[in-house]
């Protein structure tokens, strides 16, 4: 097995700290760019460089750097409000299959992001929602991107139909739209919320549900997910503690929990490695909070 991974041209601009290698005619990998050096903007723009590779030992660092760069690009495009640009930026994240620490190679997902928004191009409401989220919190933007990317990875891995994938992608994109009405200090604090703050936070699922019902004609599952992504099968969640009514809510709620534990570091807990997160959630599955089938399927798509 090769000790080197191919770098896609679309990834080069985001990789600034890891060293690059190129392959000689004899098949030997030779250092092309040292760690921390830049290729230079002219060379990047004109693609004036050979096919580049990174060493396997730098894979995790490269994935983390790519994710940061792509998420920043997505946040910028959302702020500018351009539909085509947003599709491109989010598409790059999904195509590059980027989730830090994940045990997969740097391989593209087998589909393109066109499946996500091609049926809603005429409706700019989703763009308005995402722009509103981005104006309140970069952290929620990053969370939304990660949950959407993980949802699409699950869909492609499981061979889910195009129609259902589109619905699930919209569910993921808008599951936290209610958070756009919250104070940034509540959304971005690393400390435990006070009782008063948590009461306000607990209301965001109902707010998102109402926004989607009032302002869109999307599949009812999109509104249900906004309402139920913090509910649990054993009725221990919120805002209503009534359990979960649909499969979409079970899946997005699971991925939402996985993403938050894996990528959100708090003062009272560190971000976890994906394997450790799954071990923790396994206990929740055994307690009846999440569906065993979703746990098994999601775990298999990360391997």
C-alpha cells in the first residue's frame, strides 16, 4: 500500500502547512514543498505544478486544514448570498469527504452536490435561512456544514435514492435554522448554559419548525427534523419530550449529536475522536435513546 495520497487540484489552495511531494519518472516520491512553505498564488491559479502527493503521516493534519479552509469558504459564500457559489462551496466539502480524524482515505464521494439543491433553485428561502444563520454564528455554520456532509456521506454509503437524499440534505441544512434567532453568546459559549440561557436555547427547535412551515413548501419531514432533532426515542429529549415521529428526525438527531461531541470543544469537556464518540453514543443506543440500526449503518459508513 502506498505511503502517499494524491492531492486534488481543488485541495491545493487550502493546504499550507503540510509538505507536498511529486513522483519522478522512476516512481520515486520527491519533496516538492516543505512544511509551512507556499506554492505561490500565480502557480496555484495557473495550476503550474506537477501532480502532488502528501505523506500518509500528514493525512490527519491535511484533512483538518482542508476542513477549516472549506468551511471558511462556505461561510463567506453564504454571507454573500449567491446560490451557485454556495452550491459550489458546500459541494467541495462533500466531494472531498472531509471529516477530521475519520479513518477513511482522501477519496471523493461518488456523487455531486447537484443532487442537493437542483429541485429548489427556484426557491431562495433556504439561502435566506443560511445567510441568517451565518450572520449570527460561524460555529453554527460550521456545525450545519458538518452535519450536512455527514448526512450525505451516510446517504451515498447506504445507496439511498436521490429523492430521499435530497430530503435528508435539506433536513440537515435547516435542522438548526431556529438557532438563528438566538443570542451569539448562547450559541458560542464554551461554558455550561445558565438555566435561563438553556430555557431560551431549548426553544430553538420549535422556532425552526415554525419558520419552515410558514415560509417554505418543503417536505414536512424538514420541519419535523427542525422540531425533533433534540428529541430521543425514550422521550428524554426536548423541546416536548414526546419522542421522535419520523426516520429523518432519528437520523439527523443522531448525526447532530455525533458532530457536536466530535467537533465542539467545551470548557467542561474536550472534543472526542470519532471512535470515542461512537463508544459514548453506543451507551445511549443501549439506553433506548437512539435506534440501533442507525448506529450500525452510520458506523459502517465511517469505516
